[in-house]
C-alpha cells in the first residue's frame, strides 16, 4: 500500500501535471470541492500554490460536522443534559453550541460522552448501562449505511436503550442548490470519492446537464491535479461529462448493497444545513419501523431554524461565497485551540485546513 500511495505522490508526475495545466489553462476557471477530505488534502499538499492565478479552487458544503446546523447541535446538547450517554465520532467533541458549551466541556463537567470509531460500538456501550445511549448520526451517504446498520442491529437484537440523532445529509439536493446559485459561477466540481462509492456516478448527471464538469477523484496530489487538468480540458472544449478518476476505490455504479441498507432504514426528508437553510428531501429520517431509534423524537427536542453563532461566517464559507481568511475572526478570535465555529473545529473544515497549512 505504501508504494501505491507513493506513486500518487510522485513529485515528477505532479510536476508534469502542473506543467500541462499551465499550458492548457488559457481561460479562467473556478472549481469547487464538495468533500472535506479534499479540502484538507488540497491544503495539506499545497495544491493551490501550484496552480496559476486563473484557476480558483473554492470549498463547498462537504464537511459533515460543518454542515450540521446549530439547531441539531443544540438539540444534541439538550439530550445530553437530560442524562443520556452520548456516543460520537471525535470531530464533534469541540463543536460549540449557541450557548458556548461543547460536548468536551459537558464531559469535563460530568456528562457521559464517549468517542467511538464505528457506530456499532454503541451496541456494547448500551449493553453495559440502563441509561439511554444516543449515537450522533451525522454524515453523508458515506456514513449513512453504517449508521443505518446500527438501527438494524439494535432492532434485530431487541435493544431498547439505543437511539440515533438524524439526519444524515444527502448530496443530490445540495448539489442542485449549488448548480442554481448564480453567484457561484462554478466551472466544475471535484466530486467526493467516498460519497460516490455509495451513490455511483449518476449523482452528477445534473452537474453535467448544467454545463459543468464533474470529476470523482482520490485524495493524493496526483489524483487532485489529474482532476483539475480534466476539468480544464472539459471547460475549454465545452463538452462536459462525469469522469471517475478514482476507479481504484469507486465503481461507476456505486454500491447497491449500501444503498439498499439506507433505503431499508430511512426515507428522504427535508432538513436544515448550516448557513444554507432548509433543503427539501436533503436528509435521511427513520422509516416508521425504525422511528423508535430517532433520538430527537425519543427526547422530544425540536429543531428550530438555522441560526449561526454570532460573528461566525461558516455559512458563507460553506456556500463558497467567501474564503475562511475573509472571516474577521479567522486566526484571531477563532483558532483551532479556541474555535468559534465548526469549520475551525473539524479535521475536514475549510477554516481549520487553511489555518493549519497556510
Ligand atoms: S474562522 Fe471561525 S468564526 Fe470564521 S467562519 Fe471559520 S469557523 Fe466561523
């Protein structure tokens, strides 16, 4: 595996790709990545510094922690205050609520908050306590099958003290919103490899129909530079298609088994996105047969709107309207040590990526 990765980091190959991009990029181009892992990889490998000024890369709403709206974060804290055991991926620990608390702070004050690497770890935790155990089910199509498997497993085993916070978010609807946003003027999308591994390339038909390129790619420098060259070429030719440059992981048709697990447990429902608002059908809610696993229903908490933390511009960053450095709090009041918004907390956040690698 090491030598395979080295191949995708090969300096000579990267130089060759950059030279070709410089040669062919005769217009002006704006490409958006809609995956937090791409945001981090672009920053980590200094991809922007290799590109000419006429190619702009902007980040979109691809970081799951970042797009989770304040109302869902606050609802989660309300559940923790009611005495539930909270089970989460590590990224959520430091996301601040609107009252300035975080799961980390609540844990330091006695709340029972556990970090896990897999949703199914929740089963073991639930077996060791009589308390309600709530898994924080954020993410996109990538993580939705694993979260759905938790509900399936709990139901099969008759476990009653587990619930899950919906909503996983789905990509087609937010992509649709980006396509119809005349302020963005995007020429192409660096498409999320892991989401596409589930959905398949058909996800990008609307992108192509709208006259933009869509290239699914991996997370190494050669992957990313290859996708940029492909998008430059498509933009120059005015001929757009979805291309899978990540075939070592992603099958064009996606993963039908993963999609069927999602379909068995969830139905599509509108939900809130941070800074973007309510998008119809953009979330996954539990079907009636699994409604007992909906933590928001079980704890009777309501979700109210998409208020942002005062002074934080995560919403504008997530829509690609501004760069993180344009936020007046960036690097001053807001740093990874003292984050104001989730884009500075998450390991996939655009603000955290810029701060760490700029
Ligand atoms: S720098 Fe901080 S306050 Fe500004 S948008 Fe990013 S996370 Fe929000």
